[in-house]
C-alpha cells in the first residue's frame, strides 16, 4: 500500500516566489554592473600590461556568462511541472551551480599558469592606470556582492554567481594592493604574486560549490542528515516493525525528500503510522515524504531491497 505526500510541492510557495523575485532582481543588477566592468578592466589590463587586471577581466568574462546563465535558470526553474518533469525544473539550479564552479576552477588554472610565467619573466606594468581601474573594479564588485549576498545562502544558483563576484572582489582588493606597490616601489613581482593569492581563495570556494552540487546530482544523503538516525526514528514509531529501502536525498538545498518501505502488520494502524512518519521527518527538515507500508515481508519481490 503506497503512501506519499499530497503533491503540495508541485507549485512554489509564497516564500519561494518571494525568494525567486529577489534573486532575479539581484542577478539583473549584478549582471549589468559586471558587463560594464568587464569592458573597463579588459581595456585597462591591455593598456597597463597588468596580469592582475587581465586576470580580473578573465573572471569578469566568466562572471558575465555565469550571471546570464543564473538569470536564465532563475526564470527556467519557475516553469510549471509537466508529466515528464514531475519535479519541475528545479535541478537546473544545481546544474548551473556546477557549471559555474567548474568554470571558475578552469579559469583559476589558467591564471596560475600565467602567474608562474610572470614570476620567471616579470614584465613592465603601468601602475597608475592599473590602480585606477582596480579601484573602479573594487567598487563595482562591492556593490554586486552586496546585492547578491542576501539570496546566496538559500539558492545554489545565486550562490554560484555570488562566488564568481566574490572571487572578483578578492582579486580587486589584491590588484589594488599590487598597483600601489608597483607604482611606489617598482616591485613587478607583486602582480603575479597577488594573482596566486586571490586565485587560491577562489579555488577554495569553487571546489566546495562543485562538490556540493555533484553530491546533490548524485542524490547523496544531505551532510546534516544521518540515515541511521532517520531509520531509528522511523522504527520507534508504534506499529512499524522494520524499515528497509530507506533513501534521503536533496532535490535542491531547499527541498529534501525521503522514501522508504516499512512493515506494519496491522492494517488498521497504517494511517496512524503514516501520520507519525510525516511528523517525524519534519524533525529532520524533510518536506517530501513517500512511504510504502507493507503487511508482511515480500522477499521474493523485493530481494534486492533487503540485501
């Protein structure tokens, strides 16, 4: 006798709609600011011959693509469910986060390679122009990061875009420092060294985003939920003799799902057990619950589930 939720997750809640509106607005603002800054840093980097500025421009280029993708995904995930897409298009949020994180890792590898070449053969840099452009980049990145921050924790798609902007913010801080040192001390080696430092910080956040998105795409158990504890909680419910084929996974970070088979030999206790299961799963933050209640073992039909 299969039991599950009532389909209340087919449509976004008011809170989800509000979050979507805020996310879309913040992404539009950040995209506009980043596109303008990309042109400024690219021209400034070429004219000043600064690797740090060109590195910033490289990040900005990926930011424009990442923010455009994130904006598209923010719209796409709100499309209605279809018979073939029963969860809707929510997983696009995770895919966009993975692509953003992976792109950042690839760009970071290129910057590190270029920085090594600059360490071996330092090149002249126009420190004054570099400083002006770096300060402009710092201001714009501060504004973009501030705009994206409020919705970045609840939405992996926005968090991927936020990490791109945060990476540029860190790079801008480093570039300003490098420009000051080059202008007043002539230490050309500062340019690639700053690139090393800021890129290392970017890699750390990007790797975490990629790892988290891969875990969700592989339907891994969320890190804050322990499967054995969930099983113990279920088997403590009166009437439930045992639980098997238990799975807990994230559809998105905001939607955690669970499915299980439970043996409840008293058919009159099925509704009572099912209600208790739903109540117990709320303790773990699991919103989407599907439970198959069975009167007896079905080893011949579920042999693969009891192994």
